[in-house]
C-alpha cells in the first residue's frame, strides 16, 4: 500500500549519524520514506529528550501535527545512524490525492499512524516496564535489531539497566 507513496517524485538525501532531519519549532509538511538507516522522533521535556517514535528501513515518518496543521511542531527527527531518506513534499502528495482512487490508500496510511500512536500511549499509561517491553517486542521485533538500547529504553520510559535486565530474562 505504501508503494504508491514512495513512487511519488521526491529527492533522496543522506543524513550522517546524529544529523537532524527536523528540529523543534519548525513547520515541516514533508513525508519521509526511510530507504536505509534509522531515525528517532523525539521532543524536549525541559532538558530531557523523550523518544516517541522510530523510523528504519521501509518506514514512513512525518511530523504529523505540522503536516496536518501547517503550524510549527515541537518534534525533532534525528538520524541514529547514517541514513538515506526520500523526501516527499506535501504538494506531491496533494497532487496524487487529486485522484479519488488514491484517497483510500492515504486514509489507510494515516489511520495506521494514528493507531500506532494510540497503542504507544496505552503502553506508556497502563503497562509495567516488562509488559511495555513484551508488547513492543511482539509488535516490532525489528526495532531491537535496528535501534540502540539507550534509545529503546528512553522510548519505553525505563532505564537502560532495566531494559538490559528484561532482555536477559
């Protein structure tokens, strides 16, 4: 289903490790398709970074709040390792959406993004660290191959030591 989106015109960029694709308080209406590498989406909470999403090979990333509203977003998107990303401007997506047949595909992509975010919120609000780890492992086993433990621990709202203990048990 995402095939149609990734075939849209866009430029391919390379990000070095730790480089920012997007920094906070910017308007960003692009969609990003990860060709290779890995990225993290986070916000700053005071001096602390709170990871809210990851993107790795064959994932679509978007600062959804800014994409939908055209307003600045507090989200940061940073490369965890050297990454190749296809930048798809909103204008390209809107032209593609002029064909009514594509509107169903786009709605499904947006629904999937919203459902993923809702699952994450439920995990964070209701589950113990062990349950959060097990749910994410079941939902996204590839995450543990692509993303360093320190970022996964932050995403799961636990210390790296707790994550290490859970992985061993």
